[in-house]
């Protein structure tokens, strides 16, 4: 077997040790290594000076990342970005820097260390480890909340192009993005549909940074920002309500609570758009099935099949009207029953 095509024992060992690569990527993203290499290669000593790190030890990190094709090492300990490494740049259209910087945070890893507890008991690992839910934890830690928001923006930007290409938002006049974070998705939807007006809705500390993002996107004049909890109420009367990666954060009972709140606000003829990962048939769909474990460990929710979403909709007095594939996500289209 070659290095590229190892034997099964080596392959499974590398899967077991995948956390090492993940943490190395996290450190590189936190240090901004890819941004420093954006215009040209640099030596490990130059990068150490720019990042205020220990030069010999930074070299050890960089050469490890070069072994997995994230960087390329040249003579004189000089490093360059590969096509994979380019995706760690903060300005890359499909950047994953925000996500990489988030998943290595100690509190997140500590929750994942309790995956066995969740599997044995069905309980939420984060609550078990930290004694509180993930939302309350971040609400009292602004630095962690900001890192998480950047991670969500990173993921949203990667999926927005596929979503806009797959789904026609131009048929609406007004749209509410429920649980829309700092507005990355709504900004993209409004920018692509100049006649559309929007409302961004999320918790007060979450939407605090939204005005700057909306202004930068050139859509602030067509978008109002409203703070609140989707367990209590959402803005009323829009043509469409988007919930992107919201319902998967919650168990069935809480998901139905959220959907019933939206049901009270949506007018006759309105549309509900759940943008979620749909769990694939057996032996397929790695991303959704590992995301499902992430929901188990972190917020305590789950990824679902399209039929499980249909059951949630029915219990909330909606009816499923269609499912549109949009890259790694699906748009689960529903209407008031």
C-alpha cells in the first residue's frame, strides 16, 4: 500500500486520530496562518514573528499541516497555501476559518468528551459537563458567543450560493429570518432579490452585530432588525419565514413549540422554509449523520429525515408542500394547514 492508499488498519487509525488534525487546523485558523500566507510564501520564523509564537514549535505545527496537504513546505522551512489551505483564509468565498476557530474551543471539546454519556443515557452531553445549556453558557461569555457567531457566518456563506441557486426567493415581497444570527443569510437573500424586504429576528445579544453586516452588504435600508425569543413570538405578517439550521438545535417538543409560534404569525398563503440537512438513507450522507452527533452533544437537538420534518410540521399545523435540494442542505417548504 502507498501513503495515499494505506491499508485498512492505517486508515482506521487515522480516523481514530482525526482529532489531532482538527486541533492543528483550529490553531492555524486562530493564529490566522492562511491570511498571512495569502499573497506569498513565508518561512516558519517569519510566521512565528507575525503570530507571536515559539518559532521551533510553530514549525512543528506547520510541517504537520503540510503532511495533510493544507500547506506546502519548500526549502528553507518556507510554507505556501495549497487549495485546501486557501479555504482557511478569512476572505475566501467558501472560507471555513470561522468554523475551524470555533470547534477547537475547550468548552466544545469537553462536551464532545462526554459523547459516551449521551449514547448510554440519551442525555445532552453539554448539559452534563457544564451544568447549563449551550445557549445560556455562551450568553454569559461574549467572547465565546462572538467566536460562535463567526463560525455560523462561515458556514452560512459557504451554503448561501447553493441555496440562492436552488430556491426562488423572488416570489416573495417580505421575508423574516427567524433565528437568523447576525444576518449573513438574509443579507445574501436580499442582495440577490432587490425588491425583497426582510426582517432579521434573533436574541438581543445575537443581533447586536447585525447592522454593520447588513450595511456592508448594502441591504440595511431594506432590512429591519428585531430582537426577541422564538419561543415567545416572531414578527407577524410576512410572506415567508426562513428557519435555517434552527429546528435541528432542538428536540421534538421544543421544535413543535417554535413552529407553533411561527404558525401564529404566518398569514394565510404564507410560506415556511426550513433549511436543514436531511438525513440520507443507510450508508450515505456522512455530513448530516455526524452533524446529528454534534446536535446530540451540543445543543441537544437532532438532524432528521424529510419525513420526520413532515411529522413535526403536521404536529404544528403546517403541511409539507415540497423539498428542494440546495447543496448540503434541503429547503423543506411548508404552508399553513
